């Protein structure tokens, strides 16, 4: 009985990550509301949950910028819960607004994505197919090359 309860509990926890792209929304630096349905379909989607004050998030973002050409056919939504002012500084630090496929914003205190994925450690990333089907999630020390390899196999 204990094993069955553990198995059911694990399935319920994992279930939040299975299926289609979650219906999130975020306020962008330009004060425009961006919704999940605004992401261009027909290409893989990478959702990155980050903190502008997280060293690992900065390392990940630096690597993302360096390897963005390998992700040019991927829609990337970078979401945080920090205020727009913090997001703006982060966007400027990495010049993220120069990339047409990267959307950055805050979900504010709704913490929808944080709860949806049950995020404990940052950065967090969730990869979806071009049709919005869940592929895999990553947290803490994310190896971008692994994500790029999976995306290249999706084509």
C-alpha cells in the first residue's frame, strides 16, 4: 500500500508538467501583457523561470546568449516573479531585447508558473514541442547543450 501511495503521489506531482503548454501570462518590460498563446507555434518552445538576482540564472542566460544562434528556431519565454524594474535591468544587462525569439517578463505575485511546475531551484526550464507538447524539464544546473541536442532531434 505504501508503494502504491508513493507511485500515485509521484504521478500526481509529475502530472503538472505533462501535456500542453501552461496558459501563463507575464508583463513585459514594455508594459505589454504577453500570454502563452502569443508564442509562435510551429517551433519548439522553451520556458525559462529565473531570478534576476540568481548567479546560476545569470550564468545560464550568458550561455543562452552565446548559443542563441542554435536556438533561433525556438521560442524562448523567460519568466520571473520579480518586479518589472528588476526584469528591465536583467534584459538590459544581457541585451535580450535584440533577440526576436526571446520574450522576457514577470508573472508578478500570481506565481502561476512557479506553482504549476512546483519550482524549488532556479533556473528552471521546460521544453515543449512545436505543437506545445511537454518534452522535459530541467532545474538548477541546466546544461544548454542537452536542450539544444533534443531540439535538433525534433526537426
